[in-house]
C-alpha cells in the first residue's frame, strides 16, 4: 500500500494550477486526499502528476452573493458543518455533514473533492442535485465555464469535467422557502450510505404543495432526481399518505443494482422508507416555520 | 505474620498504557536495522492457477531493488513450512497457486515503496484452474486440490456418545436445521510483521517478530534456516493484537529469516492492511446440518450434527478449530446422546486457523440456535428450555460426552440471576406494547462454558536486578492483554513487594529458555501459577543467600513482609534491595530462579449473556439496547483487565453477528479487502456492556485461575440472531446464517423465511 512514482507540484495560484493540469496527460488534483490518497496507495489510481491545490487562497473563500453563496472548492467539510453563513443559506448542508465519515475525514476533505470524486453514495452530490448547485470549472485553454449539477455527474466516479479542468467554485442558491431534510441508512456510523434521501418542501397557505424536490443517493450510478415526477405533486394536499405515495413512486422509478452490501430490492425499500421519512419531516418543519 | 498489601484482585490500570498511549511502544514496524532491505511480495491474483512463467528481469533492473526471488531460484523456499500436516504450503508458490494472495515472488529493496514498484514489474503468467469456493462442493472431490493428500477432506472425524444417532428414536420431536457461519477476518490493529538480522561473525540470527509464541517461532526458524535453535533469538516487541492468527507459521516468516541469512542482510517485512486481508488466516466458516431430538417438555435427548468447515487452501490450524467445535457443541447443557461428524475441507481461499474462540463460538452457536428452534417448534419458552437442560452443580464433575469434565460453578443460578436482572416478564410487556406501535424489540439469551488451557506448560524466570527490582521473564508473549501488569501483581504478592518493583519481560527467547505462548486464554492460568511457583523457589534461594550474608543458619532465616531476618533478631534484616546490594558487594551472581507450571486439566469458566435489540423493519438495522453478562472468571487477578477481555471478546462476537463477513465471489476473489467493505464494529456500534461477576475458583489449578480471553466472544454471535428472531416472533422469523446484516435480514423478511 505505497503509491507508485509520481510527480508533485504545489502551485500558489489558480493560473499555475491550470498550467500544471494542462501540462500532463495524467494529472490529478489533490485537495483533501480522502479518496485519492487511499486509491493511490492501493495502486488503483496512478496519476503521473499530482497537482496539490491546497495552497491556492482563492479556492478557500466563502462569499455571500445575495441570492447565492459561493463556496470555494477547498472549503472543508468541517466548515460546511459549522459555518453560520452556510447554515443560514442552505441548512441541509450542516445536517448532511454530520452523516459524512468521521471528524478526521471532515477536517481534511473538501467540497470540491467530494463533488469531483462523484461517488453516487456520497451526500454532497445528492445535495448538489437537490439544491441545483452550479459548478464553475476552469482550464488553461478553455477558460471558465459553469456546469449545472444535473449535467455534472456522468457515472460512477465520473463527471463531465475535462481532464485539464479544475472545479474552482460551487454556487449554492439560497433556500428561501419551505424546509428540507436528509435521511440516510449506513450500516455503521460513518460508512458510505446504502441509500440517501433528501427532500425540500414548501407549502401553500392551505397546506397544499407549493414546491417539492427530492433526490436520492446510493441507488444508481449518479444521484437521482426526477423533476417531472416532482412537479406532478404540486398543488396536492400534503399528507402522510402523500409522502408514502411519493416514496413508493420514487422507489419504482429508480434502478438500483445488487452488490455485496445490499440487494437491489433492499435499496429500493431503503429509498422508499428514507424518502417518505424525509418528506414527512421536511413538511413538518415547513409547517412549523410558517406557524401553521 | 506481617501483613503486606495484596495486589491480586485490584483493578489496576495497565502499567503498559503510558508508553503505548504516548506512541512510545516499539512494534516490529518501528524496528530499523542499519542497511536493512525491505520485502514486498508478488501475490497471486488467482484463486487457483498454474504458474507457467515468471519474468523478473524488469523488476530486478529497477534501481534500489536488490533481489527478486521466486521458488525456482531457491530450493529451500519450495519446501513446505514447518508445523503443517498433512500438507504444508511452500514459502513461495512453485508451479501452482491455491488462493488469492498466495506469495509467488519476493522483492527485496531499499524501501517498501521501491519493493512495491519492483513487485509491480514482476510478470507472472498463469493458466487458470477450476476454483472451489464451497466446502460441500469441494468435499465431493470432483477437483482435488492437493493430489498428495488424496482428498479435499483432509480431516474427518466422528464422535459418538451414549446411543449416538439411534437415540433420536427416543425423542418426541426431532428438530432439523442447516446453520451457517460466515468467514471472518480477525484484523488485529497491527498487521503481521517480522524483521531479521543475521550476524555472520557468530552465526546468530536476531528476529523481531509480531508473534504470539516466540519459542515456537524460534524452533520453526531454526528449521527453516538450518541454524541451531540456540543461535536464533526471537523477540516479540510490542504486539498490537493477535487473536490467534499471529500464532504459527506463515510464508513471510520463512522468507524473511531465510533470506536474511542467505544475503547476510537485515530484512524486514511489515504487512499492510491489504495483505492482512489477503494473506492472514481467517476463521468461522462452517455449515452444520443438525438434528436435535427433544422430549415434549423440551428435555434434550440427542444431538446429531454433520458439519463442513471451509478451511481454505492449506491446513493452517483448521482441524483444531473443527475438532474444538465438536467439543463445544454441548455448551453448558446436558446432552445424553450425541453423534458428531466433522469434515475439514480444502477450498481456494486463505487458510483457517484458530481465531479467538476457535470452535467455542461455533459449537455454542449450534446448540443455542437449536434450543431456540426447538422451543419455537414445541411452543415452549426459550427461557424454560434452557433452564430445563442446564447442568446443575450437583452433577459435577460432569462428563459432556465430548472429552470435557465440567467441574465448577452454578449455571442455573447464574442464568436465574441474569433473568432477574433483565426482568423478563417486564420486557415481554414492553415488547408487546412496542410492537403495537410498530417498534420491534427482541430478547436473546445464551449460556456458555469457556474451556481454557489444559495442555502443556508455561515457565517463569525471576531474576534479582542490581537495584533490588525483580525481573519476571515468560514465554507467554502478550499482544496487549496487560500481562506486564497482571503477572506483576501475582509476583508482587508472592515476593511481598510493590508492583513497581517487578519488571515483566515477555516474549524474548534470550530471557527464558522455554515457553509455549499466549493463545487459548491460557496465560494467567499457566504463567500465573508459574509465577507463584517460581516466586516460592526464588524466596528459598534468597533465604539461603540471606543466611550466608547474615551469617545465620538457613532455618533461622524468616521471610516476612518483604524482608529477610534472623529469627529472634528482628533488628537485623535485608529487604530485596539490600540483598541485591550485599550480593553485588560479595561478588555473587545475580539471584535467579525458573519454574514452570504444567497441567493437563482445562479450566471451565462459564457465563450467561442477555441482549435486548431494537430492529428497524424498514431498513433491516439492528441496534443493541442492552447487554448484560453474568460471568465466572475463577480467581480474578485484575478485574479491570478481566472485564476488558470480556468486553473486547463480546464486541468482536457482535461484529461477526451483525457486520463482519469475508465475501468471495465465484472465482474465489475476496471482495471485502478494506475497512470500507469489511465492517468491524466501532465505538458507536458497541453497546455498554454490564458485567456481573459470580466467580468460582477453578479446582484444577493451585491459584484457581480460569481463562477469560475468549469468554465474551463465545455467545455473542448466537445471541444476536436469537434476539433478532425474537423481535419477529409473531412472524416466526428463522435466521440460519451469521452475520445477520441489514440486507440479509431484509431478504429473510421478504423471501418468505417467515411463516
């Protein structure tokens, strides 16, 4: 469990980092190293060049932009867990963070690393889908472009970023109405979840649904969300029966596979259970918040 | 008689802790010989294949790589390792590999990084052969893995007591079940490791070894290297857990020691976590076809069990596990008639060898699960069927029919105490009420006997040091149990000194000539009694010396309260420090005495466990709400350490009940080879465990000590399956496989494994 030979650079600016990425066919970005370093030690990842972005100050910034929050790619999990601005803008982030790994992992690991790694059973990709985050990526030759979450995740551990592109900033639209909740089932505390469900609900004055969003993780090759299904419930009266119905419909719409940790049927049941609970709790909080 | 403080019985924190917690412990991986080469291994990626060619040139040409060795290069590395019958694995696979992870080539380099780079460049060409991944399939011998053995079944035995199988006819009901235990990987915190340095000038080999038995390692290494045993010194420095799998031979031991001598270069191998998953022995994997004959009232008439142990590619130590399973099948219950057939079978996985419990949990799992099954089928209470069949104190000595003679304790009283602590009627009410709200609670109960030691010897050598402290050396090498504390407590009492005047040295063949080691919960029983015996002899020798120095007759010298004085002249006396000083002044050799305790009588501790679980039907999650133990450890030296053993064992058993399983695919590839996929229970998963002692000194040894290391793990797997079933008693859930992971429980609940 020692990595093969690799080159290592530690750029001090974004421009230098992009140069380095463009200079090599098999460069990899080192942020928190929580997935990449173990994979290198197992010799499952063999980058020729490691570009350590930990010393680029602009990537660590947290910036309130009015309707949105800009999070630099190097913002670490513990900041997502504890920063008051983040909690105010998108309360689901600190809630989800408590489900991620252990304190040591959250101290090193970064938001950009988690999203770029694109593990479908990780929490932040699910939130990115649910919250419709935008990823800003840079490359030396292509400049900057913005990729919405639903176009960002391609497959297991694969994104639509090019090999010379660096995720620099995540734009999180503030959650203005309603309430949100996340549930997951992991076999042990800190494990990757067998399934994750996140929901965001806002209600009209009469208790009917104004907007509803829900996303699932761990049930396919990318985080799952279906806007068409969501919009079919708008205007429907919120009720336990409805949450169960949405849970059931979502569970039927996903296509999980069997693996050694859980059968597809088990994952489907987990998705249904967790989503039902998540919607129920989000609606309950939405009602409390509006004083009904 | 003067009164001195008794150290035995005190809950002292370990004297070892300070250094270990501060990171000052020296493990094999901390050992660094000048000019050492580091070894990495090329391991087989196939579960069964023929090696057709190995290309080593590219690896050998890499800068920093000193040698690349295959079995072709050195005849000695093709020979079978010591202590393995009827067949022994070679140090390096020669023409065939039998499991994923089997060493094929060794790369020696300046660092582990370079050695792994070299290993990457070794090209091994394989021709795949048929793979056996199931013991019952392998037992058919359609493919025989080791033709020299003749069959994949390399150990088969039958054991009959009473009227054997015929007695089933006397039963009112015969309960039948096929019960299985998944394979587990013990995973000590420190992976296996060994470092060796050969001195060509005097022909000695110094070996630092993460082993549970330095003396047995010394014998094997002498055999491997061709050196006289006296020329081989084996030291086990700090060892980070063993659990049985750091006992016995492995290819790496042969490779490091043989190559260190061959190249006259210090060589070190510190296994990493991946290697620990691939190449360190595993355990538990068995399938039992059981019949339990019972009377209408639940009285057991007969147990008939035929089982298969998936032993992996080599013997390992698996036959002992399989036979010990048979010995443990009765548990603490009266079973007049038995017929047991055990088959230990080669497959294409890494070998089994004894892991904490080593057959004890397997045997108890079967009888406990069958009692649950019988109670359910007969409509009896799971409590009552146990009470009815528990051996009573008036039946001691009780012959089990499986070569054990239980001798002490009160099983029914312990069980009754457990039931009252749990308050079973109150639990049943709570369970009913909870079930109405959709919450599933379950109660699991289990009784067990821990059969410990019962063979061989262990020695203790005491030496008076210049400063008057006493060095206690033993071959019973520890791996974190706290021997340096517990043995010091025993010796401190016998020598009337404070515990800090005793320095315990474990695991160094230069400090004591003979020893067996630490496994099978034997150290306090064997080395503990030896410490007392050696102390007595040591005091006698000291009296002689004191008589000489005080110019008195030996018979007039009195040892009291840590001082030697002449009877009638209490003003003139020597304590240990003064004795050491006076001896040094007189030019005497240091006072030393060695004694050993031998015993063929095992100890029989026992315990009753109860677990209350809460199961989430929708997710399949099982949480342990309460865990209570009534425990017998005989005479207890250090309750804190004894309870630590019980808790640690229990939690390891809970791991194998709920989380831990080595999964192999149909090609024999292990899929769970990291802590991401192989789930050990952590602090968050471990319940608070209440332990209540009912200690009955062992009648079979002078001090009354009993084993404790395996007590916790014996019942804690079966009990969780029992509790989860109880949570679904209305649906008559039957669990036939451990661990009951969330996904397995989901399958059992949805696939009609309920009625």
